[in-house]
C-alpha cells in the first residue's frame, strides 16, 4: 500500500548489490550513542582506567562468542572481520591513546574512546585504496561496543526483523548484516554510509540481497513502516512512492526476477555475438562465499581475486600457510575454471608487522602494489610460494598489479621463478607453469603495451585506476568526480592501443574494472575486441544477454562512429542513443530497466 497523502522522497546512493525490492522500512538505530563527557578528579583516574580495561575484556568475550556463532552459520569469511575487530580492541593505537587521555586530560573513558576513534578514522580518510578506506566503519563498530559496555547498555541484542523488511541504518555492523541477510526476512538494505567494499555491500552481494549504500541521511529521513521501493542496481530509493511509481518498481522487480530466472536457465550459454565473436565472462571476488553466486550467474572463471583482505587489521602479515589455504580453497571451489589471483595491491603502511613509512604526500602514486613487493622481497616471496604451492589444485593465473614498465615485470617474474626453483629443490609439489599477466592501469603501461605484451602472458585492464590516472581525476573528490568519463576519447584510444598490442602478440586481454560490468559499455568493449570481461555476479547475466543479441560488426561500426566525435559528452550521448535504439523495450531486458531515468520513478 502506498502513502498517497505523504510526499514521495527520492534518495540516491551507491548501487551496492543488484536487484529491486519493495517493502516497509525497518529502522535499525544502533549507531547513535550519546557519549557522556565528564572531567575526572585525581582519585577517579585509576578506577577509570580499570573500568576501561573491564570494558575491553567484556567486548573481547562478546566478539569471540559472535565469531563462533557466525562461523557455525555463515562460514569463516565474515568471522575474519570479527577477528579483526578483536585485534583492534587491543591495538596500542587505541588502548594507549585512551589511557593517555584518561590520565593526562582527566576525561572519562567514553569520551576518550570517542576522541581516539575520531583520530584513527582521520588516518583512514587519507588512505587512497577504497577497500581500506571503508574500514573506517570498523573503528566505529569497535568504539561503539566499548562505549556501550562502559555505559552498561545491552550489546548484541537479537534483532527481530519483520518479513520483507527494508532494513535502514546509518551503518550496519558486519555481524548484524550477516545474521539479518541469513534470516531470509530482509528484502533489502539501505544505509547512510558505505561504498562498494563496505561490509554491508559485501554481505548483501554474497546473499544476493538488493542494497543501496552511501544514501546520505536515509536513516533520518525514512520513518519506521514507510513504504520503500529500492533499486540496488542504480542506487535509487523511493520512500512512500505514488501508485504509478510503485507500479513501475513492481514491474521492474518482475522484469529483474524474470531476467534472473532466464539468466539462470541459460547461465551456461557462452557470450557469443550473432556473428560468432566469443567473450568469456568472469567474476570479481574477495571472499570465498561469493563463488556460489558467481557460478549461479554464469561466471566462467575468476577474472580478479583480490588478496588484500588477508592483510586487513592484523598485527602480523599472513603466513605462507594462510595464503596457501585461501588460494587452494578458491581454486578447488572453481573446479578447473581459470582463477586470476592478483598479488598484494597495497602500500607499506597497510601491511601489518612491517616498518611504517613516513606518510607519503601522494600514496596513490607512491610505494604500493608491485613497487612495495619488490622493495620487500620476503613478504612478496611468501605470497609467491603459496601461489606456486596452490597451483596444483586448479587452473591458476597470476597477475601483478601496477606494472608500469618492462623492468618491473622482469623483476617480479624473476622472483617467481626463484621461488619455483627453491620449492622444487625442497621437494615441495608445484603445479605446471601457469600464465603470468599484468594489470594495465597506468598510462605508461598502456602506452608501451606492445613491449609489455612480449613478456606478459595476458593483460587485464583495471579501468578504475587507468581512467583516474589518465584524466588526473580523483573520484573521491566531489568537486571533480564528474570529470571521470570512461568514454573520454583518450580513454578509448588507450584501450584500443592495449587491445591491439595484445592481439599483435597473440595474448588474451581482459578488463576487470567497473567499466566491464556496465551494460552501457557492452557494445564498446565488444567492438574493441576484448577476450574476457570480469565483473560482479549480478552484472554477468545482463552483459551476456546483450552480447548474444548483437553482431561484432555492428558494434565496430558504432564504435567507429563514436570515435569520430570529440567530447566525452558527445560520445556518451551517441553511445546511449545507439544502445537505446537496439535494446530498449526488449522483454525482460535489464538494460531497459537500467536506463530508466531516475526522475521517471
């Protein structure tokens, strides 16, 4: 039932997990805690420190119990997040600073925890990597738990979610997100905070629950019981929609489910254009439990397995055995399908147990990814040895990130071969030689792609970074984010150069950035001649379907027309018009749904 008497509120956020949902709002308000601020007398300082210690010990026991519970019901991946929270509880950066504030500033523990959390979060704000920047929320979860325990509040209260609820929250603790999604009673998630790599987004995608994150002040603007229609693909949320808007959402929901069913029915059909050009559709992943969803949506392999999560919030770097077990699980779960594993793509300040470097003025262009690994050989060798050992369990492809020149690639390959030789001498089983490729994500790599192609076994283009570096655009900066244009002529020419170089060297070329999974760009990528595309699970059926409905020759004709234009706006308008002309209005087309202008709903 819609609320015709109540004006419709339209919110936009980030489409974090695809799908359309309609339900009544269930507001989860666990985030907002009023932090008491008290000045301490001298005699109160030591008791306050003891109170803080008791709260940490209690928080630790609670997290341990939660971890056990989630491990039993959800598997170990989400439990790793809780283990990271336990480590954070005892981190000297938190504990020492809180105790210092209690002793030196004479303030109560709750206030000291809040001030320290704010300081730590500020450090996260300056991290260029989105995945790690999203871990700011972990600091809040840990701080809130300590403060609630200090105040004697109920922690981990079981949440009774009504059926078909749209759960609205400022942010969701990972334990809440996992448990609620598992209950089967949640139709969708809407959160004020978060991005594509937030806990809510990861859990929602794993459970195939629609989610919109980063929706501003949604938890303040939506009231309990409000009728909510949401689209987790486009990041659109309508609160108390009109009858017409509700009908449109219901229709979108019907078409989405219909397309999902159709995709499941045809998931094993390859993405082949009408004139026979074949493109493999792979999936991007971080956690093992994402694999069932990827396979259910027709993924033919893993095009990008990010290994950075293994380094998250730890006191020590993962051991060779931990690396090995993680890779072995993924390779075995994929059952012989190709799995492309990217080596560490972080800066040294994020690697646990390593000497912290002075703060870099521009860490996105500093000592990170392959540069950091080549500067810290033993850490690199640990990962390489584990990959070599794991290669006996499946179809491994290894990929080095941020390769900018041939010498870097040679050095990285040399380390790999040295590890292979050492393992062989030690009698450790190692699989057959596997393809070793590179991420092309800088203008330098794109420009000398012909030379790199002579020494790499495959290319995978990371468009998120390539576009940012090429156009000098920081997507996190709201002042310039509008200049991030995947169809900028310079980007198209760079992509063409990389594909041409790969074809000339007879090596496969893939794309694993966000551009790969956006249906708007499907014909452009088909025309450019990519061999593989890799994306999140929900995007695979749409792209597969579009691929099967057009010929590559007409895609090439369209791209030639687009590249005769000059500005990004002209090219986008041209491509969108051509896509609309070919695909809009087709039965069950997710592209048609995607292209509905938000204003129309």
